[in-house]
C-alpha cells in the first residue's frame, strides 16, 4: 500500500536553476553529453555531474553509456509535457544580455516541443493544414473560456483532429514518413508562446524529422530553438504559405 504522491521530491529537483536549465536543454528531445549540459547550465563539469546524478536518481532523465562517454536524455515524453506546462506557469528570467534576448526570440520563432515543431512555425504549419482542408476537426485556436481539459503548454485533449485524404497526399508529396506504431496519428499541444495549437503525434514527429533530414531546419547547439535555413524558408513559403521573419 502506498500513500499520496510526494510532489516535494520533484519540486526539490526543479528548485535549482542549473538543474532546470539542464532539463530545458534536454526537452529538445536529443541526447546531450555531460560537457554540453554543463555549458548550458553555466556550471563546471563536477557540479553538472552531481546535478545529473540527482536528476537520474529522481527519474526525470536517463543516461546511456558510450564507452567512456555518457549521454543524457529525458526519461520520456511525459517529462517534456510537465516541463512545457511549468514553462508557461513560471516567470521568465530577466533578459540581461543580447545573447538571452536572441535566444528568447529564437524560441518563439521555431523550437522543438520534445519530438515535434513548436513556436510560430509549428502553429503556422498547423493553421495552414487546417485552412487547406488537409486536417479536420478544429480551427487551431485555443479559447480559455471554452476549453475543458486543454491548458497552455500542455498536450491537447478537447479536440480530435484527423488527417484527411488530401492531407495524406500532401505528406507524401512532401516526403514525410510517419513513424508508425501505436502512437496516435494526429495529436496537438497548446503552444505556450503563441497560445494556439501546434501539431504533435505521428504527423508532428514525421514533419519535424523531414524538416531536419532535408536541411530545412537545423538544430542549434544545445537549446531547443531551431534555425530555419534558406531552403527551409522557401519550402515554408511555397508549401505552407508562411512568410516568417528572419531566423
């Protein structure tokens, strides 16, 4: 027999700023080395190792050994979901440098939300698919007053979006391969910066993978922001009708 969940243990892990920065870096869905995470957290290697050990023991991250190197990732998509929600609830760190200002703008433009695209680009892609009848089931808008189970920065549950036959043809045209498996084909999240829906599920992951594999998007060194390449801007404009600001 067990008692109530001990939320204080998770709260303790998240209470340290360096550990929070490590988790946010890993919410890109990638595996990162201890040295990269130390740089992202702004601490030394030994301090980062202590934080990584606590996060691993707490079940928030997992580690993979590769010879003498260790690579870390979030323990699962549920951790990414929690981090997205907390990001929405938490006050933003004050912007005190050009670097932090640039990073904030990059995150709003295009970023990963675990294994799919978020930010203005993610919301714009979903809006384009809906307007052209390639997706059905909603309009992509989040209305706080009408929402039942949906909340900003969390996975959506109020609506059931579906990929239409034309939508499948469009994905084939774009060269998107769906991952398959038991995961739902179309899911959505309420984007925390745009407060609208962006695509998740198999379609969301398939689009992210295609954009990265084709070189239309590039990952930045450690954090979740994505860079839109020149060829990507062309594809986004021609295929989705989006003209985004320079990345």
